[in-house]
């Protein structure tokens, strides 16, 4: 289980995302830049204990409270051939230099998310060590033998609609806090059979 250190990061994750987020083609904020608040998310454990894995929800209060899912990984050294996925570097108060990546392009995050969707691991609380996160709901996907699953991520979050899950399709939903203080459940990620 990952240990969550109660310490500082300089620059902070929100400071890094304030610069990085407007550069993404899925950003829907205003031209003046975002005003971000961390309002939800969860973690997954890296079995090797080397990579931090966080699914963070940030709300942009400068753009009518739009919320974004930002999966991130934290590494103690650069990830080879992933320069374009680098969100930035930060100094962690306990662990030292951290390279922070867009987790949608990090193989460790993708593998652990697949394990979550296939029911092999559970979601962990975002800010507490060794604590399962019961607010994360998973519809498990079971691919037929020899069929790979393709993962897609929601980036700009919307309230999830109630309905029956599509057979064979895995979904991960989680909650975040809207500007009025209400909890909103949104689709975070989907896994579908990969068809050639």
C-alpha cells in the first residue's frame, strides 16, 4: 500500500496544473486561465512501490465550475520517451524531486487501471494511507480470451446518467464537489473490447 506523506510540494500540483491544463486541446476554460481547486479523486497502488498514481478532479472556478479529470503519476526519475507527457517537476518535502506525468500516457497507471476495471485491485483514498475508497464505483469488464480492452478517459466531467451498463464494457465512476457543495458522480474511465 502506498504511504501518503503529509508534506509540501513546490511547486504544488495545482500550480503545475494551472500552467499545463490550458495547453490541452480538451481544455474548455476561459482565456484568462483557470482558478483551480482540488475537489475529488482517488489513488491506485503501484505493486512495485515506485510510482505514485492519482486520479485528481480539479474544478475551474474561473469557468463556471467546470471539472476535469487529471490522472497523474509521480516518479523519482524521468520516464523514458515520454517528454510530451510531462506535466512538470516538483520538490516533494519527503521524497525529493518528482517528475509528474499525464497518467493517461504512463504504462504503470494504465496497467493498474486495467486491473481495477477487471476487479483485481481496489481504489484507494486520495489523501489517506491504506484506506479503500468506497465512493469509486467500478463496473467490471471481462474480455473474451485473446481480446484486448481499450481504455478511454473522460476529461471534462459531466454528471453520470443512470442506466444499465453495456455488457462487456467496464466503467469507473467517482464523485467530486460542485461549487454549491453538492457531490456529483461522473464517469472517469471506460474500457471496451478492442476491435481491429
